[in-house]
């Protein structure tokens, strides 16, 4: 009986951790050769257009951009080669939106 309770407790903890991570996730974009090639999550069309403009101007080669909620504001995480200037430009663009605005956006085009 204790093993069953322990397993149920582990499963419940894993589920709660997964739900917390999902609630903090806003969107993710994959950039290749200066273009957004894949997206996941909700993103308003205006924000997507602004991010695409920065990505194109910066000529980013291969980057994964993930937007999460941190301290009640959207925050960006980057994986790949991105300069400080391009990263800051993207933060400035995303900073104009609240998490509520982003969650209210349409599904991102894939």
C-alpha cells in the first residue's frame, strides 16, 4: 500500500510540475537563415510581424526563441547564435506586450 501511495504522490508531483511549466510558457519560435520557420504557442500577429522584422534585419542563422512568464512579464530565452544587439531588440519588441496580450493572440502559423 505504501508503494502505491508513493507512486501516486510522484505522479501527482510530476503532473503539477508539468502544469506549472505549461502555465509559464507563452510561445517558441525557430529561426533559420533569417526567417521564422516554425512556431509553437499563441502569438499576436503584430508581435509575430515585429519579431520577424528584427530576425530578418539581424540575419540570424539558427536560433530558438522561447518566451516565458517571469515575474509577471514576458521574458525571452535564446538557444543558438544571437548577438547582444539582436537579443536586446527582440526583448524590446516583446516587452511592449503583457502576458495577457500574448495569450489572447491567435495560434501561431506553423
